[in-house]
C-alpha cells in the first residue's frame, strides 16, 4: 500500500500511476432492464386502453349519467356520511384513548372492552345489528325525558352513522393512544410544573403534538371510510354506489354506471389527499418548519 | 416567617430501590441552596418530590407553609386531587435538565401558555410580561422561534423565563447546564446568577462547583438518598469533613 502511494506522489510517473484517472471519460450507466420494462408496460397499457375503447362501453352514457340528480344525491350522501362517521370516530377515538390511559380502572376497563368488541366483529355485522335494533328494543329513549319507536329512530342514516363511527372509534383509539405515547413525557412534566392539571396538559400540550403523528394514519382511514360507506347499501342507505345500482337495475348499463361511481370516488379521494397534505403541514409546526427555514436561510442571507 | 420549604424524614422508593432515605431540611426565604452529589444519589428525585412530580411514600414536605399533596383531617392525611395539586405547584417553578420546552409553541407562546391557560390572565398583558422576561434573559429577538430553532443555551433561558412567568415563590433547577455544550453554560449560569441576586428562593442541583461556591448560601451533599453533609459553600466545597464528600469533590474537579 505504502509503495503504491509513494509511486502516485511522484510527478513524472503521473501517467503510469494507477491513481491518475482524471483524463478518463465518465460513461453514464446504461439501464437496459428499465427500457425493456417500460416498453412492456406501455404495450400492455395500450392494449388495455384499446380494449376499453373498443369494448362494450358506451362512454356517452357515462357522460350522460355523470351528473344526474340520483348520482349527485348519492355523492352528497357518501360525503356527508364520511364526514359524520369520521367525526364520531375521531371523537370516540380520543375519548377512549384518554380513558385507556386513565389511572381510573373502571374507565380503563370500559374502553379496553369497547376496543376489543368493535375491532373483533365484522363491520357489516355491526351495521345489521344497529339497523335491526328494533327487534331487541322496540322502543328506546331516556325514561321520563323522551321515548320513541326504534324503527323510527334507526333510519338507514342513523344506523350507518353509528355503525361506521363507533367501529372507526375503536381503530382511531389505538392510533391516538400510540400518538400520545410518542410525545415525550418531559412535555407533560413541564406542563404540570406550570400548574396544569393532567387533562389540561393533555389538551393544550400533548394532543396538539400528537396530531402530527395522528394525521397520516387517520388520513388513510378517512380515505378508507369514503369507500367503506358503500357497504351501507346493504341497509338501504342511498350512497353513491347504491344509487348507481338502482339506475342500472332499470337501464342495464352496469359498467357505465360503475365507471361513473368509480370516477366520483377517485375525485373525492383526490380532494381529501390534498387536504391531508395541508393539515400535515399545519400540525408539523416546530418540527417540519425547521428544515424549511434552514433551507431558505442561506438564500435570505445572500440577498 | 415560615421557611419556604420544610422536608421532614422524606422517603421515596422505586420498587426495591430506596431513592430517598429520610431527607430532612429547611430552606428559609431568599436562600440559594445548592445540592451536589454523585449520579443516582437522589438529587433529582428530591426536587421532583418538592413540586410533586413524584409522590413521596414517607415523611412530609411543606412548601410555602402548605403541606404538599395531602390535607389533614383529624388524625389522618387525605391525598389531594389532581386539581389541588396543580394549584400547589404554582408556588414553585421548575427548570429541567433537558429544557422540555413545548415543541409546538414558539418561545413567546411557551412563556404565555401558563399565565393565559392556568392563571387566566388577559393575553395582551401576558405578552407584555413575557416580552419583559425574554428581554431579561437576552432573547427578545427570538420571540417567534420554535424550540427546535434555538440552541440548547437559548432553550434553557426560555425555559427559565417560562417558569418565572408564573411568578413562583421558589425556583427549582435540576442540573440546568449539564445538557449544554461547554461554551453555552456561561449564558445560562449568568441568568441564574442574576435571579439569585434578585432575592428569589432557589434550590439548584448542579455539578458546577465554582458556580455553587459563588451563588449559594448553603451547599448540601447527598449520597445514596441521604444528606451526608451540609454547610456554607466555603466549608463543604473547600474543607469537607466527610470522606465521601472529599472523594466526590476531588472526582468532579479532576
Ligand atoms: N421513575 C423512576 N423509576 C425507577 N427508578 C428511578 C426513577 N427515577 C429515579 N430512579 C432511580 O432513583 C435513583 C435516584 O435517581 P435521581 O435521578 O434522583 O438521581 P440524581 O442524583 O438526580 O442523579 P443524576 O446526577 O444522574 O441526575 C437512581 O438510582 C435512579 O435510577
Ligand atoms: Mg438528576
């Protein structure tokens, strides 16, 4: 080794030394595999496009039904249910996550049971139970305050709302619990040292920081929820897929209406994905911003 | 006048570990007490018991004349609620080794959080006072910086301002400079020194023996959960009587 370095150091031996390679030309690496893969995929894609274009799909029918009232009402119901069920899910998720972590053993047991039960049974079964609750309890209410026939209260909307929201809560509770654990215990201690109670510290200091960890998985769950609402068609909630089905039962344009529904789902999910991006930015205050400011700092200094 | 802190035969266990083994001490108003001792001797634990981040399992502590964590009812002591403990904590401010600034809030927001949320002060007034405190610790220009954008020394100075914003009667410092790079230690000690001369009652756990000698009115040496020796800094730090104290001081200075 020493011998070779000594050779490289000698000036007149520059061209014979194995270390003088400055005169050589850099040749970019050739990715033959990539070209092959890209060609195959393009061919396959072209074949699929051709098949759909020549297939038995009347695209004019897709366009015609894209904005009919039944589809738009279905779309509105899908979005409304996603928002309502998700809000209920997040509310219950935070509530039960806090209860699981509570020092009170009764609260803890209740929420452990809740998570166990609703994560352990199929969603469609839960929906059917809510919808058929009248078979068990013909009337419901708070004695002395109000009372009603269960069939009147348990409309498809209410049953779907409870079914999806409560089920979602069980999953969100686990996400929230993990995110609370991800916040350093020193934050809670500092909050207590300036006189906050356990719950105030949770609300003002821990949860805002936990949001950063909560949003990506909950964003995913919102997107799942958009599509999950479609299973509510089994209990006659008129979301977009059910309304599309109602139309194609009448006119037999099955694929066209399914495509209409698919496009609307994609539109909603795309809008939500963009919204999630902005939420993530908002809640990364004090974390993500650092790199952003670091990146712009030299430019500002140079100006 | 009643002493600021009175601890009588305080015990604390972590499982089988006897972290505090009968600590008794009185801290009068205006005293600057420094606690020194080897790692694991229970210094942090004692501070954390004073402001009830840990519950003691024997003895009693009074802070500003109030029995900490318990209410006396006849012959029995009843534990206080979370809310009452939070109120008692207002008597003391705590500065942590690892700063623990609220990561999602700017320097200014960190400081006004307590006054606005806990003390229910009008925000404009809290901001004015917070700015005065930032001025005092030399960081007025960092009001809108997040903790992640501040150096360790700056974070610790904001943390001190945050504690002071609650107008505590007692300040507790747990090794406020030991997580700092050597060149940042001075700026934080300067702020604490300034506070000491202003007459604030303080308990400071520190390994900075020079600083202890300069600002403290009394030094306590702890080992294995006990107070081994205490006295004026000139005696404890220069002519300790106990062999363990001598060994510790020699080890720190070497
Ligand atoms: N939450 C805890 N659970 C279990 N053991 C603990 C806990 N906190 C402290 N201890 C133990 O109690 C003993 C005293 O710890 P303490 O942090 O008070 O020491 P210290 O004097 O502050 O040391 P250092 O100088 O390293 O900060 C140590 O043995 C430590 O491991
Ligand atoms: Mg310590």
